[in-house]
């Protein structure tokens, strides 16, 4: 099953990882900083707006209060009119003419539409109307509906709208020496038009709205039009509150009561307008952040490039050295850590190059020396084979001539001594031949191939089994697996092993030689077991040494080279050869050749 | 020097030469034998120069027994000279050497040797080999020479 490839930060190259990391960090900082400053600015903007709202509403409230005080004082002055007092005292009989004239005088301009004198019970006594009475009937009814108490006097009453015109009453008590005689109610029409309202709103500031309302919250007006009420309750008076106005805008509002009146003053700021600057600020912050991040990406990219470029050079040079080009170096002109790394890398490469050249030179020298030594050895073995054999042949030859032609003239002892000379010369000849074979092995090319062990062993056994005497040897040869080796050399090994087995079991009456193979740990081990004289295992280490013998020449003839030669052959095949034996109980020789023995 | 020569033995070792001659004598083949002790003598004899100046060149020997390792001019050089010369090319040359070096053997055959024999150390084998060589080349083999 194929493993899914997830995105791995560690899998990225340093060149990508570093800018990515720095950019992520930068992004986090920018986001946190922008968010914090945006909220700070927003809160500050709102706080400033709230303060301004509060102050504005207070000022407007006190301005209205003063206006109210002026009109109330004017009404109060009217109430002090003697004729009016007389008229009320007399229960509406005396000074009626003068009183009506006084009432008329209060309507000194067109905004004063109606003045009425009421007795203590609220019953109209006298009235002066500027326009048609029926037209103002609803206002008059509302005046009548008012339960007059001394508490309500000296106040500006609630606002009324009639045919899209705003009216409000000024109610004052008429007193005489602190005795209430009646009430004077004057209605004023608001003459403001939409243009003046707009101008006033502009004075307050953009997106601000100013409203007058009755203290029961039922009606709001900007002086020209009436509007549905704002959600004002007693708790929100003197406090800031937020709501969605009739236009559907979220607004912050401040409500203030106006003293001497039944009015409330409401100032609204549009939240959206207030925060316009803040959102503009946020927009700028986002633009600046984007620019910062872009700059960050470019700077870190350049930075990481300036770090990774020499690193890449180093990687290139290192891989070049790894590939065997020891003269590679990097060119980095900097004094920082990377520069130092490159500097020491170059030194190291130089050292390696020097060592490599030196090594190659040494190897060439040694190879030449070895070749020379090998040649000398060859010349030496050539000399040995030629020059040692010549005198030996002479010794042997002349001894034989002596024996053949002068035997009769020599005594028995002389003949015996001549035989000794001949056998020793023969022995020495064998020794020289074996030694040369041993020395030659080192120079021989090994020809690997499939070796049929059964064929070789049977032919070697047939060749070596003594023919002349009655054959007392018993061979037990099992099936032998083939191996991959040099056939001639392996044959030589079998010759040595079989002839040894025959030689060392020759003194038995029933010599038994067993040849076979067994698989141990996946490798075939060939063995040859005899029931001969064997040997003591404490001499086993001498078994495979050149000229090392474990038996006397008089007991068993031999040169002491056969086993050394066999070991050398097996070593050439990366195999192993060893023996197990005990004196008089025979010996078993093992050897193994691994399947992959080609050096 | 007018006597007809059948075998030329070129051998620096007097002992080997004696044993060789003795073996040939046993089979009566050493009557027309000359023993030369090195390569330069052999060349002088074959080309009738030096101390053999004046020798008749009409009858070349039937067999040249040549050792390899000899002072002055070795057997390989003698062989090369003989085989590259029209007058001596047909003389049968048998190299008899103590060395069984492949190198020498290969070179000898490349130069056109007629036979290559490694001298056995055993006297019996040596004698037998010499006799067989003598019989073969003198009695059985036929050459255009002589």
C-alpha cells in the first residue's frame, strides 16, 4: 500500500522553510497588531463620540431650558397684569375688555397663535385666537384635557402636531399674593423650516440628528416633522444608549430632560458614520500589512537565498567530492558563518585532495614495488626450479650409475648408503616440485566454473588407490553436490586429501575412507574421514603450515606442503578448511566453498 | 671435423651432459655425437664460424638437443637463430630443460621448436626419456636434411 504524502514542513528545503517561517511569524504579528489597534481606535472613536454626544445633549438641553425660561417669564409678566387679575377675581365679570386686550398683546408676532385664560378649575374664561378657532380645536381640547395643578404651572407643555405644524403651550399660573387665581395658556407655533433644521444638524456634526420629544416618549420631532418615538424610558435618561432608528441605522443616542418643560432632548450619532474613520484606518492597516508581508517575503527570500546559495554550492562540491572529484572547491566571499564553513570546507577538500593524490602515488609506488618483488620472486622460483634440480639430477644419476654398474664391487654397506643417497635425492626432487607448485599458485589465474565433485572424487580415488598390493582399502563415497570453483585447483585439493587419507590409514588392516558432504547453515561442507593414525588436536594449528609435519619421515613420507597448498587453494575460493582428529582414531578433514566465492 | 655428426648436444652442465651421453651410449646412439657447452659454441658449430670455421655444412645434424639456461647465448636465442635461418631451419630441435616454465615453453613453440622436454629428476625416467628421444629422432623421424 502506498503511503499517503502529507504536507511536511520538515520535507521542505531550507530555502523555502526559512521565508515561510518568517512570513508566518510576520503575518501573526501583523494580524494581532492590526486587530488590537483597530479595536483600540474603534473604542477611542466611540468614547470620543459618546463624550461629545453627552456634552452636546447637555448643552442643547440647557439652551432649550433657557429659551423656555424666557417664554415662561414673559407669560408670568402677563399674569401680573392687573386687569387679568381683576377679571379672574371677579369671576369673569370685571375688566373684560382690558383683559382681552392684554391677552391680544401677548400675541405680538405670528408664532403666538392662541392665548387663553382659565380659572382654577381649568374652565376657559377668556381667549384670544389669531386664526380660526375651529382650526385649533384639537389643541384647545388637549388644553382642556390637561388636569391643571399648581405643579404644572410655569412650564412649557407637551408638543402637539397639527397639520404638520408643531405647537406647544406655555402654562403659567396667575397669582395674587401667593393665591392662585387661574391659569394663562399661550400656544406657540414653531416656525422652523426644513432648511433651518438641516443647518442646525450640520452645526451638530455630520450624521448627527437632534430631536425634541415629549417626556412621555410618545412623540419626537426635529422641529418640522414628527417621527415615531425612540425607545426611551426613564432609565436611559442621562445615559447613552444604542438603538436602531426609523431609518434602520444603528445609532448611539443621548437623552436629556429639559428643565421647565415636559420636553426631552435626543441627540443621535450614526454608528456607521462614527466608525467610518476607524474602518478607513483598518483598510489602511490591511494595505500596510500586505505591503509589509510582501516586503518580508522578498527580504526573507533574498536572505534565505543568500544563505542557501552558498550551501547549495557546498552541497554541489561535497557531492562532487563524494563522486570522486577531489579537486572540487567552493567560491564564497563572505565573512559570516557560511563563509567560514566554505573556507574550512575548501581547506578540508584541499587536504582530502592532497591525501588522495598522495595515496594514489603511494599505491602506485607500492604496486610497482609489489610488481617488482613479484618479478623477483618469479625469477627466484625459476632459478630454484632449474638450478636446484640440475645438481639433484646429477646426484641421483651418478648414484644410480654407481649402483647399476659398480654394485658388485661395493660392499653391502656401500650399497645401502648409495640407496640412501638415491632416496634422499628423490625426496628433495619431490620437495622442489611441491614447493614450485605452491609458489606458482599465487600467480595463477583462477578459472571459475561448475565443478562436478562426484566425477573428480571418483577419478582421484581411482587414480590414487594402490593397484599392486591386494586392495585392502574400503571407500564409502556419498553423493557430492557440485560447486562453483576452479576445477584443476579443487582436484588438487582432493588429490592431497585422498592421498593423505590413504597414506595415514595404510598401516590399518581394514582402512576405511568415507567421503561426503553435509549442509551446515546453507553452505555445503565436504568431508573425508579415515580410520588412520589421526593426530593430536593440540597440533592442529600446524596442520596447514608450509613444511609442517605431524609424523616422522620414517613412518609416513611427505614434504609438508600438500595441506598448505590445499589451504591456499580453499582460501582463494573464500572457503574454509579444517580438521578434527584424535591419535589412532583417524582424522576428518572438512572444507567448504561458499556459492559466491568470486573475489 | 669431417666426421658426420648425427646429434649435437648443447648443455652447459657437464654432469647432465655425461648422464645424457651415457644414456645414449647404452642404446648405441652416441657414436656420432658432439657436446657443446654453450649457445655461442652451438651457433659457431652450426654456421661453421669461430673455432668451427671450415666445417663442412653439407650434412647438418639429425638432432639438436638444446638446454635453455646457458651462459653467453641461451637456448631460446639459439633456437631463434636456427629457425630464422634458411640453412638451419630444418634441423630438428628438442629443448631439454629443467624448467617447466610456461613462458619458456610458449616461446619455444612460437619459435618453431620440434619438441620440448622437461628433464625428469629421477635417473630412471631421465635415461628413459633420453633413449626414447634418440630412437625417435634418429631412427623413426625423417627430415629433408642429410
